[in-house]
């Protein structure tokens, strides 16, 4: 998903038009791990990422910030 710029921009526009704050887009998992998502209300997560898989990022996010909603998007 992260390699499709048009798809990312479309998702971003949809979220903004739905009244959510402008999202921060990470093309790779942040170097400091799940702590980078602490202030975020929602994480859209691709399962297929380099270096650290989406399921591992999901596990870390939910361990550290169980209140953060996560949506897995993959193709």
C-alpha cells in the first residue's frame, strides 16, 4: 500500500473530509517504534512492510497504546 502514492493521497483526503485531523504518513515503521503513534487516534497499517512486519507493529502498538484504533490495509 505504501508504494502507491495515489492510494495514500486518496486515503488521506478521505480521512480529512470525514473530519479527522490530517494524518501523518509513515512509509516505514518509525525508528522509535510504536511510541510514535502515541498521540494518534487511528493507525492505518500495511501488513507488507520492509524490516518490521505489520503484525509486529500492530502487536507493539496495542501493547503500548491499547486505546489506539488500528485498521489493517493490505493488497
